[in-house]
C-alpha cells in the first residue's frame, strides 16, 4: 500500500532518522542519530570537565497563556555547566514552523532559560574537523 507521499506502508519516511535505544549510551532512547551523536559529544565534554553533566528531555515547558496550537515544548538536552547554571540544547536537523514557534514562545514565556540550537552546521563542522571520527560509536546517515 502506498500513501500520497509515495512511501510504502512500513517504510521509514526518514531513513536518516534512527529512533531507538543506544547501548553505548546506557540504553538511553533517542529520537534521531543526531541526538545520539550529540549525547556522545556531551559525554566527551563531561569527561574533559567542561560540563558537569546532561539529561535527555527531562522537562516540558507549558505555555499556559496559549489556548490553541503549540502549547508546550520539551527541549532535547538539559546541560549542567561548571558554573552551577544550566542551559537547554535543542538538536534540529531542520527548522519547521512549529519548531520556530516553540523557540519563540520559550523566549517570550521563559526569558531566563537559555536555549542553544544545535543545527546541521554543527554536525557538518564536526565531520570536517574530525570530531565525529574521534568519537566512538558516531552514527552516520
């Protein structure tokens, strides 16, 4: 059976995205290869003492004033910095309208929370500068 998109039933519409648990990351579930690879990078930063630690999707922010549409947001990573503060890291392969809305609403309703977007440029640079090759279990699309 084919859908309008031309994708067969049971076929992964995004083969570059690998949802699932990663044994090398303690069996942690991730929604994409990019998120898992970024977690590997965060582990490197932790072993180097550049961050204290990280958590994956530990909190969902509710936009209480919004009655319809995008009413909440769950950032990918909470990163604990060595100065005792934290920031949120969002891994984005592409920026769609809903993602832009979430980030804009975070800025408006939670101005004290810092959100860092990790996009395709970061991953391209990681491949070019050898970071990807240096991290064990790095997943390529």
